[in-house]
């Protein structure tokens, strides 16, 4: 029972840590996108329109990706439309900056690169999970706890249903919550509170 509790504690702590890290990455996306939008001002007014429209299209595709129906494949791979919008935004920005001197290149391009990189880091963070052997060990430890507990209680005059159901419910519920935190967007746990900031932007 001690080993099971220890494994559950470490798994729960790791899951919550990774969940908070993903939330922070979305906050970084919002910050980077807002800063990139502001730095478009370093371009002449006649060039700002197409860059802003391209960046707006990219953010629309990013919001559509986050708001889409969850699925294992769609959650781990960047959609084609989002990739195309990213390439379009970058190519237009590079062309505009190269014709306008050092100031635009030093301000706008690094902020766009940071924004794209933050989105990639958030996508790759969805793949960070404990090794499968950890989950296998959790299952084995839980079943062994139930086996030894049941063997010890078998000699009693009556079955203690409260203990039997309580232990099963506690272990099962904790494992369910751990998996929900490990795979947000695929279950009941989502990142809506942080993603709403991106939608507002």
C-alpha cells in the first residue's frame, strides 16, 4: 500500500506540473503574439496592412486548432492550414523587413520567431509523459495491494465493503485524474481558461 501511494503521489505531482507548464506556454504564446503585433508598427504604414492581415490569419488558424474537436492525431500534429499561414506570415515579414533596414529586422522578425517557437514548444510539450513502464508499475502495485488486502481480510467474520470499495475508488479515481491531467484536450480536462486569452487577443 505504501508503494502504491508513493507511485500515485509522484505520478499526480508530475501530471500537475506538466499541466501547469502547458498552461504557461499558452500564456507565453499570447504575450509573444501581442508583442509581434505591436512591432509591425516598425514598418511603413503601406506595408503594415498585409502583414497584420497575414498574422491575423495565422492566429485565427491557431485558435481554430485549439478550439477543434479533440483527437490524438490532431492534438499532436500541426494542421496544414496553420503551417501555411505561418509560412505566409514569415515570408511576407521577411520581404518587408529586408526592404526597410535594420530596425524592422531587429524588432519584428525575432518577435515572430519567438511566437512560432512558443507554439511549437506547446505542441511538443503534449508529447511529454512518463514512460509506459511507470503506468504498468502503478497497475501492478494497485493489483498487488488489492490481493494482499483481500487475503488479509479473508479471515474476518464479514466482508468490510467500506474498505474494499473505498480503496478501489480512491486508486481508480486518482488514476483517472492523473490521465486527464496528462492528456488535456483529449478528456474532461481542458486548457480553456488559458486558451480564452488567445481568443481574446
